[in-house]
């Protein structure tokens, strides 16, 4: 009787098993490759999602802001303190950081005297402003959408006449931090026509405040 180890059936069965094993091995490798590609795709998508969610908030530009003055200032020691306010009217959040540029101007837009000196009353900080726009129009100014720079206006008569040359300014020219485009706030006040005396001092921007 022929041994089953030498029969054609045994060889055929062994060949089938061998082919099955080869197919299963290939299937396993292929499945593993698909799994790796899937994981890499998820990681790539997650990275893009994280990158988009952590995109930096842009700086506020001059056209995106309404710059206005709270004219009910508070007086102390020969000066009056005013709130120069910056309200974000764009459709997105933006940031302000540092000192605005402020100067007195004539009706023709000519600068009077020296620009405002910086008053380091508090540390410089980044202020993030949400949009003041809503479905109902512009919201009221709040700490969420408005930043304030305190402006000190010293009485021009405190300076020597020869150094100051007292004159009435018709408004303020204001540059938001880092911007080359200015805006004008109409507001008459007594200023120095000559440069030199620092009759204006401005603080760094902070969260919205009504007055000092």
C-alpha cells in the first residue's frame, strides 16, 4: 500500500495549503499597509485641524477700527486725562499691542508741537478684540471689543510762552500701534504750536476703560 506521504493527494493538499499561506501572508501585509496609510491620513488631517485652530490672530488695521475720544476727561495737577478708545468693527477678532501715535493738529491737518511722549504707567500687553458687529448692528463698546489708551493733555499755559507758543488745536491725529495709516478725532483744545514741550503723554493700550 502506498504511503500517504507519497501520494498525489498529499502533494496536492500541501500545494494548496502553501498557496493559501502565501495568500494569507500577502493579505496580512496588504491590510497592514492600508492600516498604516489610514493612520497617517488621520494624523495629517489632525495636524491640519490643529494648525488651523491655532492660527495667530491678526493685528488690527486702521480701517478695521473706530477710534474715538471720551471727552469727559478727569483733571489732576495741571493736566486732563482722556480715554482714546479703539473699537474693532471688522468681521473678525484682531489684536492691539503697544502705544498709539498721537499728535495735535490744525484744521488743515498740520501737526502742532511734538507728538505725544510715552507714559509707562503700566506694562505693554497684547489686547485681543472680538468683533463689535452682530446681526443687530454694532454692539456697545465693551472690554471684549474695545481697547483704551489714556491720554494726558497738560495745560499749555504751564510752559514758557517762548517755548510753547499757545494755540488752539482742532483735533488729534491717531495712529494705531504698528500702523502707517492714521485717523483724526475732531476735538478743540489748547496746545503748543512749537515742538519741544511735551504737552501730550499717552499710555500703552489696555482693556476698555471709561476714564482714569
